[in-house]
C-alpha cells in the first residue's frame, strides 16, 4: 500500500465516523426520529364546533318564566297565582305531549282545540270573572299593549302632580 492510499483510507474512515456520530444529531433537528415537525396543529383549519342545542324547556319552566308577567298584568294574589300556575302547567304539558306525537294536521288541530277549551273552562272556574276576562284579553293582545297602557297612566300621573 502506498502512502497516498493509506491517507485516503484514513480520510474515508474519518468521514464514516463523522457521519455515524453526526447523522442522529441531524435527524433530531428535523424531527425524523419522533415525527414532531414544528407546529403541532393540523394544516387544515378546524371548523367551528356547532353549538349544542338548547334543551327544550319543561312545562314548569315555561310557566315559571311567564308567571311574573301574568301576576303583574292581572294583579293576582298568591292563591290566584297558584291556581293559574297549576292550570297552565297542566295544559302546557298536554300541548308538549301533543307536539311529540307528531299527528297529522287535523288531529293536532282537534287536540289543541280540546286543550284550549278545557284550559279556558278551568281558568273560568278558578279565577274571578274580571280577572278571567283580563286573562283572555291578555292572551289575545299580548303583554305589549298592557305595558304601554301602564306607561301612559304613569306619565299622566307624573304630569298631573
């Protein structure tokens, strides 16, 4: 072997050693070993998660939400509040059950009419005549008209003083 060949062999051996020791370091920098490349997130943007549907209110919750308005508009005492609350809860529950049955339009209409007439009969029996009439009127017109009338009365009282 010539001295040139020995030098070339040493250089190859040295190059092989350098590659052996530096190779894993280069892989670790690029993440080939554990597959962690830069950002941890997907390149595809996530769509917003759809909001969870709110659970429908129960009959008791519906009546509980509406009772303060009825009490204020009709000026009900505690006994009358209890009567109206129980009657409304009962018939709202029947209304919900009828909706869940998903009957055809004619049967649903008949069922709703029965519920409405029974509710009116019980309310008429449980409330004084004037408050029952006010309740029926309130259902027809809604709360907006009643509130406007009260505001007008308050304005007249303030301007009159």
